[in-house]
C-alpha cells in the first residue's frame, strides 16, 4: 500500500469518526433536553455545570 492510498484511507476514517461523533453529540443534546422537561416546575432542577452550580 503506497503513501497516497494510506493517506486517503486515513482521511476517510477520520471523516467517518467525525460524522459519528457529531451524530452522538446531537442525540445526547436531545436526550438531555427531554430529561429536563420531565421535572415539574415546582421541583428544583438538579444542579449541573451548565446551571453555574459548583
């Protein structure tokens, strides 16, 4: 396998991993938004780093 073919293969693998990571991150955001909607407004939300809690 010459260098050009190896570079192309590495580029294809890199792009595939980037697309999968993006899909997982989008799915993770959707799940966290759904979970925050399950708490009634009268109960306090659990503290998280996004809310500025330490």
